C-alpha cells in the first residue's frame, strides 16, 4: 500500500476518534457545569475540613474554559474533514467515503446501499482516497 493511501485513510479515520473525543468532552463539561452551578448545600454529620478550598471555583472555571477550547478545536477539525468530503467531484465517491468513515458501514452494506458490486466499492474507495490525498496536499501547499 502506498503512503498516500495511508495518510488519506488516517485523515478520514479521525472522524470516529473526534466524535468519541467530543462526546467525552461534552460529558466532562456537563460534570463541571453541574459542580459550578450546584446550589444545594451538602449536609453531613462529619466534621468540616479545617482548610477550606477557596480556589475550587476558579479551578473549575479554568478547566471548563480549557474543555470548551478543546471542543472548539475538535469541532473545527471535524468540520474540515466533512468539508473535504463535500468537495468530492463525484457523488459516488463521497457516498462511499460517507458510508465508510462517517456511518462506519462494512463494505458489503455500502455495496447494497449504492446498488453496485463490492469490487466496485473498493475501486471507488481507492479513487476517493486519491482525491482526499490531493485535497490534503493542496491545503498543505496553500498553508505553506
């Protein structure tokens, strides 16, 4: 397998890992928000800690801002990958990539959905990876 196909596959495969990361970050953000906006006192018969954590709120706010920044960066990366797929010259190529990397369908299901043979799906996938590699290369040249 040549290097360009590996790069394109890695580029497209990040959709799944970004989605997982976004779900995790959203959960973390919600937990912090719950802690920040919790107004009910915690009553206990246990003795109070003599040294109160006076910086707890500050740490929670900073952590929440860090998480929100990371969510924004991950969302931007995800949007870039989706934009790449949207620029495909042929609808079939975009469909194969969408079904494979966004919907995570197996090859045989993609063939059924597109009403084509599995070998044609593989052929379209190879073509689509070349298109992705070209788009990535063009972006790198423009940003350099």
